[in-house]
C-alpha cells in the first residue's frame, strides 16, 4: 500500500459528496459519516491489505464498522475504490438493494453487519483469534464510535481482548465528541480516554483523524508493542468539511432537500455557505 | 472423563474447525482444556463478548460451542445471539447450563424458564432439550456433524430414560404408548421433565388410564407430524414443561392446533411465574411438576373436563 496524501484528499472530497448525496430522500447519519470519512479513506487506500479483487482472500485485512450508522462513508469509499459501482449508491434506501442506514454483508467489502452498538469489537476479537490460530498476518481493524463507548459490552470486550493478547486487533475510536444530539462530555464524560484504555492494558495512541500525514505516521508505527491489542483515538469533527453542519448538535441524522444538498456540496468545495431550512431530528 | 468431555476431546482431535468457549462455566468439562489447547477459551464472566467472539470465529469457518448458565446465555447475551449468530446464520452451538427446574436453589435471577420461548422465537436458531446425558452427547455429535445455530438445554443425568434407537434431532420420540391408538392422554414433554412425566405415565397406566408419552428433544424446528397425530388421536393432550407455559411447548402445540384447525383439549402443566428456590425434589412438588402431582392433575382433568383451569395469569405468588 502506497500512501499518497494528494490521492487521499481527492478521494475524501468525493466520498463526502457521496455522503451528502445520500442525505436526502430519506436521509442518513450525515455528521457521523463525515467525521470518519478521512479515516476510512486513509485505511482503505493506504493501510489495509484488501482490494476489490481480494475480498475472498483469507490473508486480507479485515475492517469492521462497529458504529454502523456511518456506513455512507464506507460505501462512498467502496464506490471510489471499485468495491462497488458508483451508480449503486443511488439505491440508498431501496428495498431491492442492501444499501441502508447500517452495513449489510451483501455489499462487497462489508465483513460483518452492524447496527446495534457495542457488538463488533467482540466479533473482531473472534476473527483476530482465528487469524492468529491460522498463523496469518492479517489485521482486524474495528471502528468504534465515541458514543458507542457508553455500552458496557465494549469494556467487557476491552478486558477480554487484553487477556487474550490479541495484538493483531486494532480499535480506532472515531472521537467526534458527539453522540446523537449532545456533546459526549456533557452526557457521559469519556475523558481521559487514553488513560482509560491504557489502564485496560491496551497500546494506546491518539491522532488527528483528519490529518492524513499524522494518520499515516501513527498507523505506520503500529504495532506499538507485541502481546497487546492497540487502540487509536482519532480526534475528529462531526460534520467535517461542511461548515453549516459541522459540530452542530441538531445536525445528526440529516434528511435535506435536493436544493440543500446542492448548496452543501458547493460548500464542501469552498463556495457559498448553505441556507438550511429542513427540519432536524432531535432525539434528546 | 465424562461422555461430553470425551466427545469434545475427540471432535477437536479430528475436526480442526471446532472451538470450545465458556463464560467461566466449565464444571461439566473440567478435563478438556488440557486436550484442547488454544481451541478452548474461557472469556470470564462475559457472555456478550463470548457470543460476539463466537460469531467472529464462525465467520472464519470455525464451528463454535459456547457454554454459560442458561439464564445469562439467553438473556444477557440475547441480542448478541440474535444479531451476531441468528441474523448471519452462523454455526454457533449454545449450551445453557442448569436450565429450567434444574436451577433449584438459585432463585429467580438464575431461572431460565423463558429460554425456550426466547430461542424458538429467533429465525434460524434451533432448540434442543435432551432428557439425559446420552441424548445430549449424541445430539451434540449430530449438531457437530451438521453445524448450525442451536440453543441446547444442558441435562447431564447419566440415566438413559428411553432405549429406543435415537433418531435424528428433528423427530419427537414416543417413549411409551400402551394402547398404540387413541390413548386417553397424549403427554408431551422435554428435557429434565421426561423422567417425571414417564413416572406419571406409569402411575396413570397402573390406574387404567392409557397414555402416549412423547418426548420432544427438538423444540425448534418442531416435529409437527407427531404433535398433529397426538392431537387427533388422544382425548386430551397435556404438555409438561419446566418453562413458562406461555412461549414454551404448550404455546407451540396450541399454535399447531390452530394452524391445523384441530379442536382439541390441550392442557399445560408448567410454570406460571418464577418458582420458589429450594432443593429440587421440593421445587418439583411445589410447582406441581413431580410425578405424583402430574398424574393427579391429569386424573382431575379427565374426571371433570369442565373443571376450572388453574389460573393462567401472572398473579400467582411465587
């Protein structure tokens, strides 16, 4: 895998266009998708040993999206890298396809479905354990949400993964500091997160999740030590790249008008700021 | 080594796919870790993580047997079973320890008396309720031959309660049927209740009541044919189960009767709510699940078809 920052930047802009395009006609979790877009683009272009033609290769690396609601970022990345046809994204929320608000294994590249939070760290542990027994070099990368860390099953899994010395397991926390309509620290404070992970016995790193060079430096330095799993806290920004919805508690799940999507796409490219009129979904 | 330990040891030796996981529950297989090496994993008191891991292992082509107390397996980890095993239909065999009445002294938190209902409600998941160790071990061998998601109510009683040739896991078994046609009572049961139902059937026969006793080791998928035949043949069908009567075998039999438009007298002898904790023989008596109570209840039902049913609300005190 060759790292090329320019390529990452180009692809990440197109992935964000896809996310915005899926944020209408039923909508999607736009903000959370934008926060992990750069992460997924970096991982699939520059880190993971998996290509559209190696999806059945037992030696491929595995990525699991445990915070499944950011799947537009995953499918956008898959479309740009040839895992799926770009046109297929237009099937978003069409029952005749499998492209909806959470990942489905029927879409090439999806290794395991998700939706309910707090599941895929333990599923990833099973895969990592099997891979170790198979004596393969594959790595298992699990993307967790920061809000997802509220779930007890995550901390159960953190303890067991440490006990099993799963050093081929990497958890990456998309630390966008929001969960649904509130800031994480105002609801269930998570910090100091790195200290918590260290106390659980994991190798711990922290990185700017939107800085490709920093991501590359961080991921290239892994594993940080043998015999322990690794967690990377990627500090990100919800809604990153689209200032009108960036870090706004009320822009969590977004179902924009077509006109708003056009304006936001302009905004993504550095043009005029959008005027948003569509209602927001507030759950809290 | 007990028969189950021998099965695990031998299967792991010949089938590299098999993995054995437990959530700190290894009383019935204490001797296997030394033979299984890294194929045996004790995750500690972490049922959810165990089920997620089992799914991850199964997704790599492994066949995984997990063990935990039945109540914690089916309740604490329920969503992990549903999402990570049932939805992708992965070959994870889930063995629940001390199910139903066997929980005796633990109290209501540990009583898996809704487990059959929960598990049979899940698409893709089988439910196996053996009556004794022999049936358990043979059923596990069959599940390992054809791996699929299945919940197993563990019963390790060394006595074998019936001698007929053990058939496939999908079939119900007629354990005794003196008249062979049109008995007064068709008695359906499963798991740890079989010996008590068998004793009750013998008492009834001695008193001149003809009984066809049917053991249903597989509660999902169910052997519908044997149930339909019993409903049609018998004057009365009675279901004995150490499970809540709603959602267990009684419910399943009623569903079948309705679907086949059979107007039959169907009576439950089961649990209405959590049972008082105590030693097993007393628990059986106070819940009406010992042989004497079962036989007596059936005689009452036969003598007076219009006798008021036992209350079926949730209001019965434990």
